[in-house]
C-alpha cells in the first residue's frame, strides 16, 4: 500500500486503536431532505468535533462544510437512484476520482447490492472504483446496501457481501450488525464499520448495537440518523465515541449520555 493510501486511511481509522466514529450525512442523494437533514450545515457543525470522519455527497461538501474544517471526508461517489425510482440497487459511479481529489477526499464510498437486481453492475462499479483509487492512492469504502427486496441481514448474507467487497479490493466496508457478527468480521479481510440504519427506538439501543459490534470485531461505526435525529445529538455522538475509542460498554455510554443531557438541562 502506497504512503498516500496509508495516510488517508490513518486519518479515518485512528492509528492509536484502528477505530473510527464516522458520521453519515449522505442520505439526501436518494432520500432527499429528510428530517434533521433539511439544512445539513446546521446539523453537521456541532457534531464535527466529536467525529473522526464525515460521509457526505459532494453537494453537501461544497455547500454545507467550511473549507477550514479539519475533518476527513469519505466522499459518496455512487448514486443515480432514488427512493421513488425503479430499484434502489440501480446505482452507478456519479462522481469522478478527479472530483474526489479536488475535494481533498480521504476515501470514496460506493454501494454494492449483493443479491439485488443490479448486483453485477454495482460490483463492477466497485472494481472500477478500486482501480481508480489505487491509481491515485485513495481508499474505497464499500457499502453493503440493502434494498427493499433484501430485508434479510443475517451473518451468512452479510458475510458474503463483505467478503466479496474485500476480494474486489475495498479498503474497508460499511455493513450492518447482526447476530453472530463475529463470523462476518472474521471473514471480511478488511476493517468493518457498522451502519446505524433507520432511527432506533432509543439512543440506548444504538449504544447497545455499537458496543456489541465493537466487541464482535468491528472497527467502528458510521451512524447517521441514530445520531443527528436523536433528541440530543452531541451527547449521543460523545457516548458512541466512548464505546468506540474508550472501550465503554453500553451501560457506561448510557450513563455518560444521561450525565451530559442532565448537565445541559441544568444550564438551561
């Protein structure tokens, strides 16, 4: 691996522990202006000091993030689909490597839909992007996306998707937590970061998933809605960070969250 590739990965997966807290804010590329992401700049700004990396599409980078912000960008470069379109798995590469370089991206993110109608297209997209990324020293994050017809998220399916992504050259993979996740992690070859998915019932559920995933071999999380749609986003991301970087369990993270929220209420 070239120095540039190692350097970019080290900005995302922190060298001290190899872990990362990524903040996903790329939802608008297929969901539009969903709740709490109507004005991304207002949502993102208070969370940046507590995240290791940010995952937006290029429109959010240019319009909603200060150029002086010291945050690694994992740039969403696939798309061409929408929630009302023909099929969520019908994606292509929508942002060039040259554009990623212009935006000083630390990595590029692309979805694959293993088992989906357009599985072949998305896997070939990943291979092409890895080739381009290797040419310029930019790592690729493969996102094991799940469309409407792919509701099953068990260890067998996710293990298959993650291993294929690694075999095709992804430097790291974003996937879902599941029962027997250690089997997925053991067979992945590359670091795995955990998606939060749709908003869970409580922040404590998010803490539980983050801790169980880290205990089973994940390298970090890439939460979005379960942080910035939470009632107290800053307290939530700080508690998640304690799990990922400080080895806090779900109970300790919950106590930290309660303390932070209680303190903010007292100030009011």
